[in-house]
């Protein structure tokens, strides 16, 4: 358990570690799905693996942004919303 000095720093460090763990797990699962997709020739599985890669990338960006000011985090939030709209627009 981390101690909190009132600044919220301990909590922020815990959140950052969890987000990095989630990103690493997403990246690892991308590797698994990519390898299996290549082995069995599945385009669908490859596409799902790319989604895991996208999730990992966004999680790493969130982990970095956690240390930024509120204004910069708000800008990152807008950028992330735009990034998440790209696959939706491509589907349309």
C-alpha cells in the first residue's frame, strides 16, 4: 500500500502502475494473437490483435499523461477521443 502525503501522489503512482500493467498485458496478448493469426492464417484474429495493440498504445499514453497538468491531460483526452473515432469512421 502506498502512502499518500495529501498531494494525491501516492494514488497517482498506483494508478500509473496499474495502467502500465494493463498496457503490458494488452501488448503481450497482441503478440499472442498475432503469432496465432500468422500460424493459422486468420485475418479476423489479426484484426483483433491490432485492437489489442491500439489499447496498449492508448494505455501507455494515459500512463504518461497522468503526470501532466490538468489542461494538458484535457488536450490528451480530446486527442484520444479523436483516435478512438478513427476505427468507427473507417467502419462507416
